[in-house]
C-alpha cells in the first residue's frame, strides 16, 4: 500500500502569493537551470495577478506536508466566457471555436497551475490533485476542460489513462514545452473512477458549488 505523505486543502485568497511562488519556482526547477532573480519575480507577479483575476470562479487545491509546506498544486476554473483564459493568452486559441456545438455542454473548465516538488516521493500526489481538478467534468458528465500541459506531463497523463486531444502547436512557457489540450468526460471517466478513492469526499462534494453556478453555456439549448 502506497504511503500518502501529504494532505489536500483548498487554497484561500491570502495564500495566492505562496501559490504563485511555488508554481514558478518548481516549473523552473524541473525544466530550466539558469533563471535570474528578475525572471522569477516577474513571472511570480504575473501568475499571482492572473490567479487573483480568476479566483472568484476557481478552486485551487494544494497538497501540503505535515509542516505546512506546499508539495503540489492544481487549479480549476469554471469559465464565465468573459475572463481571458491562458489558452487564449498563450496560444491565441478561442475555446469556443474548438467546441462541438452539436453536443450539449453544461460548462467549460480550465485546469492549470499544476506543479509538484522536484524531489517528491508521494506516488499518489499527481492522481489526487488530478481527481480534484476533473471532478466537475466527471460528476456532471457533459462539460469540457482545457489545459496547457508540459510535454513530459502529457506523456504521463496518457500512460495513466487520461485521454486528451491536442488542439494547437506547442510553445515554451515557464521554462518548458507546453501543449494546448482539451479533455471531456469520456476521456477522463476511467481515470477518475479508478482513483476517486484517493480523495476524501469533502474535496469532491460541492466542488461545483455556488461560485461555479454563475456561468451558463452560451450555446446551450
């Protein structure tokens, strides 16, 4: 039996600075050896500002060790069709142009800010964070999620049974090759139901809570 070495919690607004610093530092730690202090400060501020803008329509999950240090993070947004998503900023891709309007979709989501400590030994960490992020899509069964995914992480996701669709060319972002992808219920359900047991019900129940009920799909019949 795999030992779980961290606990999950929802991140509060006053912890956004901690999240931004963790995401930027860990991304560069994994992918880039030579980073200037100025680059770290600039990118951390950019991540903070972006997540502050999304916060009211998002949930951020972090895994912490028992000293309270972040070991991993992930964030899911329910798109309100107004905020400019990273997909649009980084790749200039309009999510509405890649959706199939012939299928009823209740919601559009964006998953991002996935990061883990470089030396992490908790083998369940990725799966637990991903379960939290994809719960809204898998519980409602008729939503779609977009993400910008590091090429190495994408290979791991596919090996774990998460089916994705590449929707554009890769770019270099936060020190690594990053690929735009979409995910739907059919491609996520096997992974979700196989790993849901790793996350306590309190993290999944009400994950699509009232803050996620404001945005309506504009082409829904």
